[in-house]
C-alpha cells in the first residue's frame, strides 16, 4: 500500500509504494528522559529526473510493559535531517539576500518560530518594496 508524498527537491506530488525504507529502534538504556521509540524513514523520489532522497526521524515515548506489547505515544519530536529544511529553491532573479533570509527562516522554523517569522517578514517586505519601487523607477 502506498502513501502520498511531495518531493522537497522537485516539488512533484506522487504516491510512494516501493522507493522507501523504514526502520524502528528503541532506546531502553537508563537515561533522564526515559525509554524512547525512534522511527526512521528514508524516501527516494521516484521522479527519474530527481532521484534525491529524504531522511526523517520521529521520536515517541516508549512505555515498556511486563505483560503485553509496549505502548508507543504520539510523536514527541520530528527531525528532518535530509534535506535540513523545507526551503524551496528560488531562481537567480530573486536577490541573494532575500534567498538567504528565506533559507535561514525555513531552517530555524521549529527551533525559533519567532525568529523565523521575523526573517520571513523581512523577505516579504523586501519583495513588496522592490515591486512597489521597481515599476515607479522605470516610469521616471
């Protein structure tokens, strides 16, 4: 059975059926946070012009039971390791400072939402001011 997926590299929507691999493992060593269950998912884009891969890890709380199956909680945290952010690639005509701020905003979205929003706002303001000022300068 497949699942819907959009490639972060080529932006193609597809159904993944056989170009993925998943593994699970448990952290049961004594530690300050308690037992954890990790699910690793690797997906290769089926688009022949792309074929790039993604790597994601989900962490769950693991309750080890003596009498039955272990209990796994909802996802506590997710790490998108490859690619490291959800930033889209923009063409060269978008000014480099705007592209850099956008890429950084995407990279820190989960670590610092307020800082990410500030950078995003700065990108938007730069584009809006560029659109407003650009045509006006051309008419002079």
